[in-house]
């Protein structure tokens, strides 16, 4: 079926605006003004240290550039500090909005590299890229402050490459963007080898030397200053073979992780991502090796490298960015067992960019109206499945954070904070939260009285110690949003009712459930601090909450 260019442009702009508006609506609805996980370190701990009037400038500078695991998250530190400096408080919803600015800016960088064909305008391919990026699969990046690091590392890296390719006279700007990318996450360091590659393809040997000198200086600072102690290694030969095997498995899984929806299907979905990755790699290798006179063709391509179309050069380096990031992540994120790794959702933004970029490269060569229509149907289907499978997690996360903010405001401790990080981290999170509350930098919000009134106080429910997650697991059923759970005669937790199924009508309004929930895991260190046994039934409380 043929469509006019005007119709295709109209439907494409509608898709872009509608998908962006829907995601923004859910950010406004479900982003919580509550710290989550790493926020206690890169947020509360950092602001507590940097606001100390007794510290000198040099010490504060070292705190700003301090490590967070293998990363230097200076950009996130600066945004947290800016929020504090402007308002005197930390507003996590504001920080989340800032993180999402980068996500919505990403497609703009692809505009000059989009295919422009007779029957398929550029905006049609932009709509497909927007659908891949503007959906909630990588929900930790979108609905927590993780986006400050992950979204901006991606944006600054691609912007640095974009500047070198399309705006070569702005060399200093591309250097600044590479530095900013490196100060977002460790993955941002990939901007440096990408810059060298772009400059070599452009035949700019003298400028390449300048970029190389800047890269060496920055890497020396990043790797040597405040370097962590080396990890102990055991059985090095066996570990190296296992590491190599895991790298081979990890990289294709990472690149196609958008097919891996976590708990849905267990390890099957990870196998799907790995299989698609290997099929893709095998197809590329087959098409490469079957070329006649391959060596001479490679020499010819290199000889004529300056004539490569800038859009293609940009897209190939976006692919290179994800591949290099996947390789670096595989060195840090694989376990000492074969294929024993997961791809967390906040890595999947890179996977979405990878698949979208590969699709654009294919569209440049094979694209026409019929194939655009097929691509649109496929991506719309993925977009729909992503919403269907992810929204329950998103609602659960928002509800858990709101409930635990109420718990902290009433009990003085986080009850739902993950246990696997250990007791030291848990008690540190409580300590820094109390410091922030004492300085009025953070104010935990209690739930609205109407929500508490509608909550359920169940009869004694099953309680057991989950040795795998190191949590106290509570299993209950309810028909409300929250459950009021008595832990003794003077304290009562507010626990979120978790989604166990997905129905779109529950995404837009406060839902009422009739099915039993899965278990809710209460932090074991919270449980121990209350002097309660690790298993057994709680004490029944009557009229325990105002």
C-alpha cells in the first residue's frame, strides 16, 4: 500500500510526539521524590561531605572527583550539588527530569545520519528510533537518578563523535564532550578511542596526535589517581579461559539485551538475546568472508576512507561505542561461572541504540517504503510488549519507594532497602538519611491519609527468612494499594501491594487488586534492629495507625 510523503510525515510526527508524551506522563506519575539505592552514596553522602564548611577547596575537589566503584561520576555529583545549591534541598523528581533530558535529546544527534529516500522521508526513520528509545524497558534509567550517569554518558559520547564528524572545526568542543562523557561513567571513556578512529578515517594525523595526547593525560588521571587496590586472583589460567568464554557470550547478549525482559521467562529470554546476537555476528562474518578479494577490498576502503559519507561514519562509530562498552562491561560484570551473568535494565538503553543504529545502516542500503512499513510494525510490536511487561515493575518500584519513605518518616529506618548489599551499607544509608533530614536537605513524605485509610491490616501472614536474598519475606493478599503490617505492638510497616499481572487499565489510575500478591521482602537488617526473630508470625495490632 502506497502513502504520500505528507501522510508518512504526519503519521511519523504523531508517533514521535505520542510516544514521547506517554513516557513523560508516566515519569510525572511514577517518579518518586525518594532516594533509591546508590542515591545514598552519590547523593546523600556526597552532599554531606561537600557541604562541610570545615573542608578546604582541595579536599572538596577530591570529593567531587572521587570514585564510585570503577566510575568517576563527576557529572552526577555536579547535578546533585546544583540542585542543593539552588534550593537548599535534594529533590529527586527534579534530578530524574534532568536525567531524562539526555534521553529525549539523543534522537536529535541522528538526524543528519538518517536515510533520506524518495518515498520515505527522514522523519519516518526518526519515528522508529524514537519508539525504540522512548519506552520503559530501561526503567531504572528513566525513573531513578541512574539517568544522570547513563543517559549523559551516552549523549556526551555520541555528541563528541557527532562534532568530529559533522562539525570538524569545533575540535575543542569534541574534546570537552569526551571529557564530560568520561566523567559520567566508566563507559564514557570509550569516547577517546572513538575520537581517534574518526580522526584516522578523516586522515587528520596531526590532530589525531593531539587527541591521543589528551587521552593519555586523562586516562592517567582516571586510572592512577585514587586507584583501587588490585583484586586477588585465584587459579589464573582457568580464570582467564572462563573470562574469555564469558566475554564471548556477554558481548552479543549485551548488544541485543532489549530482547531480554528479565524475570519474564527466566533464563529463556537471556538465551534469546544471546542467540540473536550470535546470529547477527555470524551473518556479518559470513557476508564479510564471502566477499571476493577481501584483503584488496579492505585496502581499497582504507585508501578511500576520506570519501566515506559522514552519516555512515557517525553510525558506524555509534555501533563501535556499544561494542566497546559491552566488551569493557564484560570484563567487570561476569561471574566466575560460565554464562552466569545478567544484563540489568539500565544497560539496555545502549542495546536499544545499537539495534536502532544497525537498523539505520541497513535502511541506508536496503530501505524502501515496504521495508519501512515492516520495520514500523516490528518496532511498534516491541514497544507494546515493552510497556506490557515493564509497567508492573515500574509501578512496584514507585509504590515501594513511597511506602518506604513513609516507613522512614514514622520508624526512622528504611525497611525495603535491598538486603544483599550488607548490613554496613544499610546502616550507612540510614545514617546519611538522618543527617540529611537533620539538615533539612531531605524531607521524607508520609503517605496521604486517604491511602492509609484504604490500606489493609491483614491477619497474621506467613513470614520466613529468604536465605538467597538475605531478606525477610512476607506473603500476603490484599485488595488495596498498601498493607499496614504490624511488626510489634508499637511499630507498623507500610508495605506496597505488588503487581503480579499486567493490565493497561491499571497504569493510569490507582488500581484495586483482587489477586494474591507475591512476597514482599523486608530488609533483614531492619528486622534485626527491631529485635524480631527471623521467622514466625508478627503480633496482631488493632488500631495501630493514626
